[in-house]
């Protein structure tokens, strides 16, 4: 084919332009460390990356939910354990006070101890976490138990979300947890005041039932905590896996990117050298 | 018999012809860098010899014509390919702007803002009575609304920019058409004598190629040397020495119209497929139009999904005594005309019910009224008016709780296009269990107001008092609790719900067609962003292919038409040697004449 001078110059311009564009892209990949800087660089990868980012954001939120839930469960467990200890103390007191050698005045002074215990149990049942009552069902803004042990909450325990389709009740229906424990303590106090050994023994039996009931509730809380821990570990794993996948999609393999850049540099230099050669050739130079 | 004078004549013709050859070579060399120049070659021929007796005597040389090396087929191909290249170059310029607008590497992207929006609802569910969580959600929702509006605004600005570009492009088209018409006139005049005016034809070719960078061009050579230029729909731009202009017209001044001579116009907007004009129109009416519609559909579905769930719930307190709640979605006609965004009444179930709860002045002792849209006290349909809705609500309050009649009542706004619930000084109210979605449709107890990507905003009631964010629900017994997070959890769960969201196809000829994509709000947005990327990468590779095609065709064109200095240097020497030889001829003839004259 006949080659005009214009063809040579146009070809040099076109080729150098194309190589510069590729060189610029290779340089951008190396200097940003990212495979995708424009949407068009890899639209499919980009869509995947966005979906993964949303999922990661969701996992982080669920992680925060779980830690909120854990603080509720920990507070419940500690309040319930304290109540259990108090029940156990009350029972020890009952055993002492039920013996025949104990006199009426000693029983009256023991009744004051029981009154303190009752107040302590009410106060534990009214445990607050960040200003919210945890044994109040969903009426978290008001104390669930009045001093006489009447339950004012509801039976709709506070619930948190720990997964796409799963949630956990981390608050409690106080009425169901503590039941008639306040009546039992109150009855025990009355029996002590009345020096009524039979009454003391009835109370002792009821305390056993309460002790078992609270134990069951504590182990419920324990199993919920376990479930949350498992969930948390799953989310940790998912987070690590997804972060790795995200990095595979978004981040450039630096070694590969640098080799690519060097290859492009080489091509560019070769093109520059040959262009310079071709452009300076002309018959004009040989005619004297 | 030959004579000496004949030698002089032959030498004279040789001198002038070879010198003319040098002139043409000089013109070629001078135009080595002129893009549309076609190299010229003088065609030499021996002058018709004369016979003298039985001898034939040559009469020297003559330049018969100067040929212009040009292949019309390749020139046309190149012109059309250049037209396609300007098309894809403009498309690429604008799609890059679009890519920048939807850049997802920024923290302010809608994608991460949507994730945060759902997360904030979960934060509220973790602490439903907390005010700081509610404030955080409110502030973030404003940002999200602003981002939707901003994207919508950027797209609208791009459309305006493109219309402005069209306007100035059309000015250029008219100027070039006019110049071609003038060149036609000059060529017609100068070629009347039978000559070919190579330089003017080159000039006209150049103008034509400039014109084809703007729009579709078709040409016909006329026997008289003029060129007829047509564009889309066969509209004539140039005929002989007259040109016909284009103008912007239509209701919004955004249509391209061809002006016929009688003052009538033809709309060629949808038929321009090449050149910058074609690129701008495709960008505006097919690509940006699609993403603008997609974005708006997404915003509408998002607003509807959140609103219809939010309207089921209750805030930390009921709507207070002496306060009123005004519906934000309005209509002066039928309920079917309510502009709540998503495709109208398909979303409202007119056989459904909702509960209106009326409490005492302290927001306690709630009593319910079940408002049945399909009631004997007023049957509400899509064709009913807000007045019908108001009347049936008030009638059902009176019917079910006569003692509460008038304590909380429905009424209409002054202009009659919005429904209002008003409590007297001693009563409070709230809503629950809306199976009809009518509350979301009239914009009562919703989270957002506004229904398009550009108009989305947060309800004023929530703006002024965050306790109205409905994280809880009123239970069947009329109780509601600050620790109830059931509605907040239901709203947070919307992030996992796949919805049928309209997805648009915009075709410049067949118009906009609505399809749909079943996806979650976020995945739909991700697909939208991915689709912009795919479109952009398609346009870029198209541009690259066009560029290579232009390069190939240019090579072929240049191999036929462009100047090679090596050739011209050779020609230079060829004509120079011939000129020297002809000079020698004269000097030899002169010597011969002298010899003759010196005979004593």
C-alpha cells in the first residue's frame, strides 16, 4: 500500500495515544491499589462488591445488637443470681429460726432481716440498664415492681434482632421470673413476728420452689448467652470471609499490577523510539 | 518539412508544461499536512502531431488535465465512520460524568447511606425509648433524602446541558449547510466552462465531513457538479445553492425540527442516530432518561415501603390534645389520583380496615374504632373522594363509640385536597393495624413525605418531635409501651424484603417501557449502578472500535489521496530534469540558428 507522510504521523499519534491511555490506567491501578476506580472498570465485580459491603454493614449492626443483648442478659443473670443468693440466705435463716431453742424476740429481730431481704429482692427485680427496666416487659420506662411486689409491667419482653430471621428475648416478663417470691418473703416475715414455727416451715418449702424456679430462669439466660456467642462467632467468620472476597474483587494484585505497568512502560518506550526513527526518514535529506 | 521554429515551439511547450508540473508538485508539497487535501497529478499528453508530406511532425507536450486522486466510496465511508465516532465520543464524555455522579467509592453514596438507614432503625430497636438514636435516624434520613434529590438534580442538569449542547450544535449545522450551499454555487459557476475546480471540491468535502460530525448525512452528486445533502428522515439540508435550517422547538424547546421552505417543520429528534447530535440525543432520551426513571422508581418504592410500615406504629406518645395531623399526599379528585409515588391504587386495598385509637388527655385508657373502608356507612373505592373518606370515618366513630363522637374527627384542608385528623383539648389519638394502607396513601402517620427522588423529605411532625418516630405498636388491649420495638424491627426487616421495583427501558423510537426487577432496595440500587458501569464500558469499547475503523479508513483514504514527500521529491527532480532538458533544446536550437545565420 502507498504510504503518505500523513499516514505515518497519524499512526504515530494514534498508537502513542492508545499506549499512553493504557499506561495511565496501569499506573492508576498501582498507585491506588484498586482494580475498580470507575464503574465501567468491572461492572459485575462492582455490583458484587456493593452487595458484600451492604452485607458487611448488616453484620456489623447485628454484632452491635448482640453486644446490646449481652449487656441485658448479663444484667439479668447478675440480678437473678443475687436474688437466688438471697433466697438461699432466707432459707438458712428459716432453718435457724425453725429450731425450738429460738425465742420470740430473736424471731422478731430476724423478721427485720427478712424485711431487708424483701426490699433487696424488689430492688433487684427493678434493675435498670442505661435507664431501662429489664424485668418490665416492654414497659421499660417504669419500675416493674412496687414495694409490695405488685407487677406493673407487661408480658411482652424486650427483644433484639440477632440475625436476618432470628431474634432473642433479652428482657424479661418480671412477673414470670419472680412469681410469688415477694409473698413468700412477706409471709415469712409475718410468721417470724407471730412466732409461728409452722408458718416458717411453709415458707421454707416455698423458698425451695422459688430457688429452683430462679435457677431455671438463670440457665435460660445462660443458654441465650451461649446462642448469642455462637451467632457472634458466625458473624465474625462471615465478616472475615466477606472482607476477603471484597478485597479480592476491589483490590489489585500489586505484583501483577506492577508487572503490567512495567510491560506497558516497555511498550511505550519502544513505540517512542521507533516513532522517532520513522519520522526523521525522508528522501528530502538525501537530495543535495 | 520540419523547420527550426518547430523545435522552439516544442521546447516552449515542454518548458511551460514541465514548469506547470513543478507548480502542481509545489502545491502537493505545500499541502502535505492538509487533512482533506487530495493530491493532484498533471496528465501530460503529446500535442496532436501535424503531417507534412509523408512525415508526421510532433508538436510538443501539453497538460491535458490535473487529476485529483480521490475515491468517492472511501470518502463516503470515512465520513460516515467519523460521524459514528463523534457520536460515541460524545456518549463517552457524558457517561463518564454519569459514572462520576454515581461513584460508589465515596462514603456519601446512596448504597452506604441505605445500609446506615436500616442500621439506625436497628439501633432504635435496641433502645426504643432513647432520643439520641431517634435524632441520629432523623439526621441521617435528611442526608439520605438530600442525596436522592441531589442525584435526581444532577441527572436533570445533565439533561439541560445536553439540550443546550443541541442548541449550539444546531447553530453549527446551519452555518455549515449554508457554506456548502455557497460552495455549490461557486462550483456551479466555475465548472460551467468544463473545468474541474479541485480545490473548491476539496473544501466542500471538508465542510461535509465537518457536517457529518454533527449529524446523519447522506449525499447525492448532481450532474451539474453540485451536491445535495440530506439528513435523517430524508430532510434536505442543502440543494443546489440553497440550504434549509434546523431549529429547537416543541413544548419544552428540546426537540430538533427541520424547517421546510413553506414554514412547516418536521420533528427529526428521534431519528438522528449519528454525529454529536445523535450522541447527545441518545444520551438524553435513552440513557439518562432511563436512570432518572429507575432512580425515581427506587425512591418511590423505598418511601412507600417505609411509610406503609411506619403508619402501622405509634411513637413514644400519641398525637396530643388540640393537635392535628394533616395528610401529605393530596388530591382534589379521587383517591385513585393521590400522588403517593408508587403506581397509584394497586397499593391500596379498599376492602381493608384500620384502627383509630382515642385516648384521654394523658394518652391513657385508649378505645379503638375499626374504620372499615368497605362499610355500610360509606363504601370507599379508588373512585371515592377525600370527602367520602372523611364522612365514613366520622360516621364510624359515631357508630362505634358515640360517646367519643367529635373528640377526634376527620376533616378536610381549606383547599379540600388533604385529610386532617384533629383532637379536641381532652383527647389524644393514634393508629394501628392498617390492612388497607390507606393511611400511607393519604400520608398520615408516615415517616417520609414527598414521593419522587427529587421531592423526598421527612414528615414535619417527626422533624419537630422525634418521639413521633413509630418504633412501637398499639396492642390489641390499647396499651403501648416505650420499650416496644416491634415496628422498628419490622421497618429494619424491610432491608431483607424483595420488592417488585419498576425497571425502565427507554427507547427513542418506541418510548419508555416499564419492566420490573424483584430485588431488595439496596440490591436494586446496586444493579442500577452496575448497569451504568456496563453501559459505560459498552460505550467505551464502541468508541475504541469506531476510532480504529476511522484510522483504517483514513489509512486507505490517505494511501489514495494524501501526499507522500518521497514521491513529490521524485516528481520535483523528474520535472526539473525535463525542464533542464527543454532549456538545453532551446540552446541547441539557438546554436543551430546561429550556425545558419553565420553562413557567409
